[in-house]
């Protein structure tokens, strides 16, 4: 058995240990300075954060004064008519009293009223006894409505407050000011009210700011002269960029710039608080980090001496033995001498390590001998294990591939579910908005009946050279335009297409391109390059020419406005058979379609806006100048009413393409008949009962039917109609479908046919054709007409129903 003799520790080990302790001392020193630096930095950051917090508080108080004055201005605006009455009748005394009440109730220092040409009328608190008129002119240099901070002419303060309440002689005068234009119902400005709350000498404002910030506050004018502070007047203040010296003591400070309505600096708002506590913390910090450093040095030296005596020699022998074992220069018989066979109670940890080393070598030697014997068995076992691992790996690989496929299918299903949820949400939103629009359209149709129908009756009574003919015709045309907007609402409500006939999209497009509306659009966009690509063999679709034409007009108009500097606009039609579902903005089912494409090279639509373009009144254009905001909603409603689909492709800066898919029909186009004359639709004295819950509607319908040569009677409810028909037979009814309170049109008709099963009737409603209308027609009712109806429309409908069997 080889042995390791005890040898003296080499000098280089001592040097290495000393270098280690030197490194330890350096780390301690570095840690001390690093901790001191970062703690000091934290204190500075805390001070800056505290300063910023207090500055935000004082800024919010300053802004609160402006917001409060804005609220008072809103009250004055709501009393606009009162000021108007006083100024019109020169009631200066009452107006002065109103200003006094305004100033007293709302804590306004000064209020002034000017007339429409800028002359001063009266003031508060002095009233109409002002002496320096020119000084007040500066209050309305900006005559638009504005609330903020401005410089105020000191002469105004001295004129209103002769006791120098607001210390106007010390630098400039700043104040919170509001200019309020007084507006007639006609939109003309007939005067201005100016409200001022001064900053100079406003001790209550200073006290409030100090209370919320726990710091000293200063308002300076543009010449750095203090105009408001919470400190006594004899306080000596010097201020630099980031600190104040107040009575010789350093203060941390921060400030914000005050700008007037034109953005010109007119002063500063500053806060300051003592940094004595901050300096004290830095001193304590330095001492608290140096003291542990000194103690650590003494402890480290003592520990080094003890370690040298008790550890180094034994560790050196153990490390030498370990190097011999690991280097392979010795066999497993090496042992450490001068150590007992087993551990004793008095042995230290190093001695125990040496004893454990000897035991370890004993076990290593025995284990090595056993390993030589077992190695063959292990090699056989390894070969068997490798085969089992290969088989198991193959099985796991197959399971992993199956799991991966299942996860991919689940991800695909989840993606499809989210897409369906988004589409469902979009449909529900449009249905809710459509319900709202339908209700509004119904009420508007009732209102518009008088505007559309009465002028038509009046025109029949007026001669061609009557001076009233042109105004009445203008009223009629305006009503018809309003009715077109209501029709847009009905299209949005999915209630706009009353009847479907065979339509050829090519003919509809050509009619629009030859219309005055398109000529006007081209005059607005002279750089527009139009390309028309219409399929010669295009199939027909079942639909409404009016709605399809409006859809084309809206798409073309939007495309032109998306190219303000000109660009390429393409209108294309084609036949296409879709043999697999197309996933896009809509999921397009299989089938034969006529496709209308409108494409532009304009600014494009962002991804966020693309989801909302069909919402009513969602527009990036100026409302009132570029349409009603219903254009794309009408497109959406029309396509859905025609059982079609929409696919939108757009990219910002690269243009937009709308593809509209309409199901084809094999039905041929209808041939238009001859024009209808008024004489051909007149009645022969037949009796007509008008049933409508709205008085204006009953009166309009009655006069139109009388004009056509019928005998008319009108009732205001379904119950009244049933009672009347019980006693008196009528040739035909004009029956409103929606009546409140009481029974509606469908219930009324059911009870009427119980009295007379052959009773003729036509249906009228502000909505388009509904399920109730179709039910009534199945029970025997005749045609449906939509309000507001024209003389020709109601005449033709009555004649057809009366002449039919």
C-alpha cells in the first residue's frame, strides 16, 4: 500500500490563499461602495419621485381651477337666452345684477359683458361705472370660446378693486379666464361674457396648494417676479434651474411652464421643499457602509491565521493524494498515513475527510474487483436493453405523431370556432342596429307621408303658371329625398326590398354610368381612370333594380373618395360556379353566382376598420359633407336581402376590392308596360274604408282617395273598423298593419273576414313587407303598399284589387 508522507506546505499555496483573501477584501470594499452608490441613487430617485408627485398634485389643483371655470362657463352658456333678452332691451341694471349673482355664487373675481361690436356693457363687481374702457379691450382679443390662463391688464384690477386686493403692482397680473360667446338661435354672436379669477394675491389658492402638496408654492410671471406664494412677504428667495435657496437654506424644486391661449409662455408654477433630510440620509448611509467594512477586514485576518494552522497542511496532503489518483499514476492501494482507522470524537472535519478518503479507497478497490466480474453481465444486459428501447421508441414515435395530428385538428377546429363567433357577433350587431333603424324608419315614413303626399295633391290644384307651384314641387322633392334616406334605413333593417324581379347587373351598371350622379362624381374626381369589364353572357339575378343601383353607386363613390389624387377604378362582372366553400369576409357557399367587382388603387382600409366598415354611421369621412354614413350599411343590407355574400380584400396603401356574390336566376327580364295616366286609375264612386291610428295618415289617405273619385270613410283603430263594417259594407279597405294601442292590422283583418269572408283589402305600412303582411295576404288580403305612397301608386293598387274577381 502506497502512503503519502506529511510534508511542509509549499509557499505558493500560501500565496494563493493570500491572493484569495485579497480578492475577498476587494469584493467587500466594492460591495460597500456599490451598496452606498445604489442606496444613494435610490434616495435621489425617491426625492425625484416625491418631487414629481407633488408637482402633479399642484398641477391638478391648477387644472382644477380651469375645469371649475369651464363648468361655470357651461352654466352661462345654458343661460344664453337670458343674456340675449337683457342685451336686446339694454337692461344694464338687471344684467349687472346677474353678473353679481354669478360672481357671488361661483366665486368669480371679475365678470364683464361685451356687446356684438365689442363695446363693454357692464362689469362685476364695479358695475357700469368703469373708468378705463380701453383696458377691458384686451379681454376679448380672442372672441372664440376658450378657458385657460392669461395675462390680465392690471388697469382692470385697479379699476374694479381700488383697494389693490390682488397686489397688481407687483409684476404682471395672471388669472384663470373664460371667454363665452353669446349666440342667437340664428347662430349669430350678439356678445361675449368674460369671467376672470385672479392668481395674484389669491391666498386661498395658495393655501389649497400647500395643503395638498406639503410644499412651498410659487407663481412667477414671465419676468420671474413672484406673484403668489405661501411664504411671508419678507422671505428671501433665490432660484436656479433645479433648486431654491430660501432664507439661505437649500430646497429641492420643480416647475411647469404656464402658456396662454396662443401657446406663449406667460409664467411658471413651481414647488419647493427642504432637502435637509435627504443630505442627512446620505451622511448616515456613508457611515453605515464603512463600519461593516472595517469589521469584516479584522475578522477575515483572524480567520486566515486560524485556517492556516488547522486546515492548510491537511488539505495539502489530501489534495496531493487525490491528484495522484485522478492522474492515473497510482493504483487503488494508495492511503494517507498518520490517521486512525476510524473517526474519534476529538477529530476535526479535515481529519474526518482524510479517514473517509482511506475508507473510500478501500471500497473503490473492492468495487473495482467486483466490476471486473460483473462487466460481462452488464454488457449483455445493455444489449438487451438497447433492443427494448428501440422498440419502445418506435411505439412512442407513432403515438407522438398521432397526438400531433389530433392537436393540429383541435387547433384548426378552435380557429374555425373563433371565426364563426366573430361572424355571429357581427351578424347580431347588424341585426340589432337593423331593428333600431327599422323602428326609426317606420316613424319617419309616417311623418314623411304629409311632406310627400300633400304637395302632390296641391300640384293637381295649381295651374302651370302659379307662383306656388315651384315651392310646392321643392317640398315634394325634399320629401322624396328624405324618403330615400329612410329607404336606406329600411335596407339596413333588412326590410327594404319589397319585391324581387329578374335584373341584369350589366344594365344596372350602364344606367348608373349614364346617370347625372355619376357625371357629378366624375366632375369632382377628374383624374379618375375608369375601366369597365362586363361579361357579355352575364346571367340575371332576382332582385331590386333600385337597391342594386344604389349599391353600385355607394361602392363607386367610396372608391373614388379613396383616391383623392386620382387612380384606377375597375368595375367588373362575371359568372362563376363556386364548387367549394370560399372562406373570406363571408363564407361563400357552393353554387352559381353573378359576381360584381369594384376595385380601386386608393388608400386602402386598415385591419381594425375592415371589421367595422358595414356598421351604420361608422365613417372616416366628414359627416354631412360626404353622405349620411349609411352607404356601406346599405350595401351590406342589400346583399343580404338578395341572399348574396360579400368578400372584401384591402391593404393600407394598396387599394381595396369588393366582390359581391349574387345567386343567378334563369328567369328572363320583364318588359316594361305603357305609362299610366291619372284618368286611367280613377275610381267609379266605390266605397273605401281607411284604417290608420295616425290622424295625419288618415287625412292624407282620405284626400288622395277622394281625389281619385272614391267615397271615403276613415277610422282610427282596428276595433272601430270592425264596429263600422258590422253596420256598413265597404268595397275595399286600406288597412295599416301597425296600430297602437289596440289590435294590429293582422288581428283586425282576421276579425273582418269573420264578418265578410270576401272583403277586399290592401295593406299599408311604414315597414317593408313583413311576416304579418304575408299572413294577411294568405288569408285573402290584396297588394301591399309602403308609406309614404304616391297618388299613382295608391290609384293603381286600388284599381287592380277592385277589378280582380
